[in-house]
């Protein structure tokens, strides 16, 4: 083929295949690999999860006892496509809490959410890592309702809000270390490409 013919073939191929830079390819790949659907699916098993805690001693002298039933709702996810690709995950919660003072008992209705921050990172040799910041008590927001002024006072004295935040944060942190979530936190691109070439 003549030089002009070769040049024409390249021009046709280029026109039908819009090339992009390596940087653009890498960015698109990361956004595709760390899609909202993929991340939401990893946390889907937390939806509807229920657990109990207590009774534990709280307040002055740890004389009061707190126990609770916690129900987690369906997580809501927001992806941010800035210089870094990050996610904000909010897991709703409802708590039926009982404060036992031996002489009397007070029930509290609690709602709120656990907030989990995720960041997409790249690592050697060719891996995509979903870095999950384990929630701390400060990442758990709660609204505690009580019908009486006495209940409100006891709630403050017994540090009810703090105990809820502490236990919920510990539970969610333990859950996100489990294998089904760990499996989607890392994508070994090189290994998957090698496996595809063998096929």
C-alpha cells in the first residue's frame, strides 16, 4: 500500500474510533469500577439488620442499666466526583431503648443514621482500593424522644445518647470488616486481566 493509502487508512480508523488520553481512560475506569451500584450492593446485607445491646451499666456509679433493640434501614449513597472519588453512605437506624433504674423504667424512641465515608484509591502494582473509614461514635447521629421531663433528665445523666452512638459505631465497624464487604473493597486489575487473556 502506498504512503498516501496508509495515511488514509489511519485517518479512517481515527475518525471512527475517538481516542482519549491515558489519564482520561484511567479516570473513566475508576468511575466505572467504583460505581454507586457496586458500592450500594456491598452494603446491601446491612439493610434490615437488627441487633441488641445491653443491659449495660450507665450513669453515676453505673447503677442504671441500658438495653436496646436496633434496626438498620436501607443505606443511602452519594458519590462525589472531585479530585478524589468519594462516597458518603448514610445508614438509617431506629432504636427501642429501655433505661432501667430498678425502681422504675423509662423507654426512649430513637432514630438517626450512621455516616460512613469511603474514598477510591489506587495502589501498587495495579489495584483499586475502596478505603472505608470505620465509623466512630461522632459519625452516629441520633434523635432521642421521651415523653416526660424526668425521662429527659435521666437520659442526660445516664449518657444515653453516647452509649447508643458507641455501640452502633462498633457494630457497623465490625460488619464492614466481614468478607463479603472486604471482597469488593479491592479490585486487582492485573490479576483479572491476566485471567481474561488466558481465556
